C-alpha cells in the first residue's frame, strides 16, 4: 500500500512539474544563454520574439527568423544579461 502512495505522489509531482515547464515563457532567457543555443533553437526563439503573438508563430515569422536571429546575436554580444522577453523592435 505504501508503494502505491509513493508512486501516486511521484506521478503527481512529475505531472505538475511538467505542466509548469510547459507554461514558462521560452523567451525568458538571457542573451548569453541565447548565444549558447544551437542554430535551430535560436531560429525558433527569434521567430517567437518577432511574432506579435509570441505563443504561436506563423509562416511569415519563420521567414524573417534568420534576420531576427542575426540581429539578436549582434545585440547580445554587448548585452549578455538582457533577456529576450524584454527586448522590443523599434523601427526608424
């Protein structure tokens, strides 16, 4: 009986932890962390960063992701502690 209670407690803990991880903001990373990611992950985050609704990315977001990635990497070289979620695009 104690083994079942332990198993149920483990399942509840893992499920709750997984749900919390899924709801975390993927853009809550520093520039330094972003620069250390692989190209595929950087492109995914760049597409999210440039999308108006950051929780979903459309085809246009994927098209411009390489340019945003390049811009983010350039900015991040001199601002390693800034978080992607706090950066905004400014057109001039």
